[in-house]
C-alpha cells in the first residue's frame, strides 16, 4: 500500500496550491473520486486480513477526512476571493454625477419635511434630533402619559426585550421624547422642531408601522394660545399655498398639553373630488396645545415662570393631502415608477423665498 503519510502531505499541498475552483475540483477527483487515489486504496482493503484491514481502514479514513476538509476550506477561501474580486470589478463610484437620462428624484417624504422646515425655520424654529429607541420615561412618563393609557399597550407599541418599565426599551411612538431631552439639556427659551421616524403597530391604506412626524415646541415666559394659533394658521396657509385658508381649532385632549386642540382646515368634497380651501367641510390636520405644567416640571423647568406650546403632525398625511397620493403604503414600496411620478427635482431646495415645490 502506498505510504499514507506521503500521500496525505501530497494531497493537502495540492489542495492548498489550487489557484481556482476548477483546479481544486481536479484535486478532489484525483483524490476522492471514483478512480481517485484514496478511493483506490479503500477498494484494496478487502484483500487484507481482518486486523490489517481495520488498522489500514482507520488510517485511510483519517486521510480521507483531512483531505476533504482541506478541499472544503480552500473552496470557501477561493469563493470569498472570487466574490471580493467581482465586487471590486463591479464597484460603482457614487461620487460620479448621475447620468442625464437617469435623473434622481427626491422622495415626497423628504420633500415634505424640507418644506415644513423651511416654513417653520422662517418663524425662528431650529431642528433637533434624538434616538429612535427610547426608554419608557422619555417616551411616556415624562410626557404625563399614565400607565393605563392605550399608547402603552403591547398591541399599539413596539417594545424591545426587557423586564419592567425601567428595563424595557421602546421604538419611539412620537418624536416628543426629543422635546423632553431638549428641555432637560437647555434653559428656556426653547424653540425647536423635531422631524423623524416614529413607530406604532398599525398597517393599512392610511397607517404604517413606521412613519414620520414633525413636532414643534416653544417654551418661554410670555407665550400663550394666541401665539400657537397664529403660528399654525400661517404654517397651514404657507404649506398648502392658500393665502386665506380657513383654519379652526377644536377642543381635544392630549396628556402632554393643557388646554389641547385639534386643528382643522377648510376643504370641499364634491362628487368624489377633494379640494383644500374654502368649502363646506373640514379636515383634521394636526394636534396642538399648551405644554402641560407637569411636563415642564418633569424636565426641571419652573412652570410658575415658564409656559409654552407644542404641536405635532404626520409627514405622510401632509404629503398625501398636498400631492394627491391616495395610499400611504406606496411611500415605502420602493417603486421607481411611483417615485418618478411623485418625486421632485433633486437640486431644488424648498424655501419661502424661492418657493416650496420642486
């Protein structure tokens, strides 16, 4: 019988030296194929006496297993190297300008956020951001949301694994936690807007488990409900491009504001047509109110000295109303045809001077 140690060393060296998968396959066939060298030795075991056959069989099996393992390892290495070479060869330089025939388009969500920031920025609000994953205190407790509130229930909120309210994190259900973090970190006056992603357990034509909001917060010593009304009336009229757009405030309830209001804009529904402006109907557009003194106190702000207002609105809802998009789910389907139809010019930056629409 051929010297097994020499055979083992030779085959392992051949496997290691294989330059590509084709060469490695030839090594495998020559060693372990039907007419391979190891296979041939295995066939010769039948002519040996039982003791010699047992010892030789064990030795051959060890060689066979080592060679097979070496071939498998070399195969993975060559496959990884091939993939790396292919990725380098097919790499795209993202710094190159777009091809003229394939102009990119700005997504309506991004456009709507930029429009809202342009309007509110002219009013003196600055943009603030915060984490998408929040703790219970920032997302609920600090905002005066009681333990029995429906928003805290499992069927409404995405909770992360953990034990108890203190140890369990949550995908933020609104961007209001950024307001809390800002009031904790900064002395009044505070004037911020908070655009960002939010998450709730809901999915249909008008709801998505991930969606976008923009909220506003103003805290100082003299702000009152009249300032809130003026701010939101001017925002709605500027955003929808209707100078005399009717806007009304209806009493409502939110745990984090008192008094609270829902804001409606005038509209017309006639024969299946919908138009924003003067008409015989109203459409709810956002929620707002004066910041609850308990929220101010939770953030270390003296509620006997300071007061403020807050408001919040859904970005997708604004975009659907302004640009006639019928189904919220299409925002997230990554359909290029949809984006080419509803998208906006990439180099246009919304502003109150240059215009909001791309």
